[in-house]
């Protein structure tokens, strides 16, 4: 994974060499790879797979959605949790709820959209689980000196 992060960082530093289409493809590859890494290093146990189904990355250009992907190609959840299904929650978030703040250029986001994911990561609640936010350190290395914001 270290080589991937270093390679990505070099690419981002040299982005003037690439077309917008090549850059979008590369950012999409970063999205897929880092999302899988986040899930591979999770420390929670799946019961219904709704949290796993709510993992996604999305790429926006000038504020418009241009590409997105999920952890898996098919929904894995076997039942609803709290009346929700992870895949539909994350699709709604990416397509309707999220408002890209970057109106000039690319914005790559990562999300675990089921509401209880954020509670698993909150240190004050003593769950001490890794869901998705710990990939931000690697993203900061990849996109240095560009803006990386954790919401």
C-alpha cells in the first residue's frame, strides 16, 4: 500500500501532464483502492452488511457528479437495520444529499453513509472501531499540497 500512496502522490504532483479524462480515471482508481483499503482495515463486525453496503466513493467535477462506486458490485445486506438499507442510503447521499463545495476542479469523497458508522468511530462513546475516517492520513499524503478535508 505504501507504493500505491507514493505513486499516487507523484501523479497528483504532475497532474499538468494529464488530460481531464485521464485525471478522472486516475482519481476513480484512487477512490476504488482507498475505499477497499478502508473496508479491509475496519475493526467492526458485520451483522447485516448494511454498513458495508453504505461504503462508497464519488468524484465530482465543477460541482457535478461524474463517477462513483461502491465497495461491492452487488448489495450484500440480508435485512434492513433501523429501517434502512445501506446501498440505498449511500446512493441517496451521493446523488441527492451531498453538495459538492468545489466549483472549479475535481472533488473526491469517501463515505460510509449509514448513520451508525459515525457513532462506532466516536472515541467518547468507547466503541473504538475503525470504519472509514482513518484513511485520511494516507489521502493527505496522496493529495499533498492540495486540500484534504475531513467532515
